[in-house]
C-alpha cells in the first residue's frame, strides 16, 4: 500500500484522483487499500509490525483503522496506541 501511493505520486495520479472524487466519483479500497484515501493509519507495509502510515492522499482528513472492528486483531490495539501517542490522527 505504501508503495502503491508512492507510484501514484510519481505519476501524478493524486491530482487526477482528487478531481474525480470532487466530481462525485466513488473511490474505494478494501482493507489496506482504504488507507490511501485517509491521512493514513496502521500498516504492516514497512515490516511485520504495525507502524504508522501518514502519507495517504488525505481526501478524508483523519486516519483509518482497517480491521478495527475485529476484537482479536492486534490492529485494534495498535491503532488506539498510535492515536494516543499522536502518531496517527
């Protein structure tokens, strides 16, 4: 996901995607694919541990905790910790 956003930026897609979004096109992504529309959120794109990703396109001005709805996921705890320590908003 981190690499995908970097490739999008290298090719100028964020501006095109924002224009689409502002005209009413529905942009979506499942799981980690939904992080790109937000400021960011916890990701294992860098390594096996969950680290903050803050390089999203920020169409939605807050972070996203994917799989936060599952009680047994370490992502739920990680997301709350990242919010609490200011690494995600």
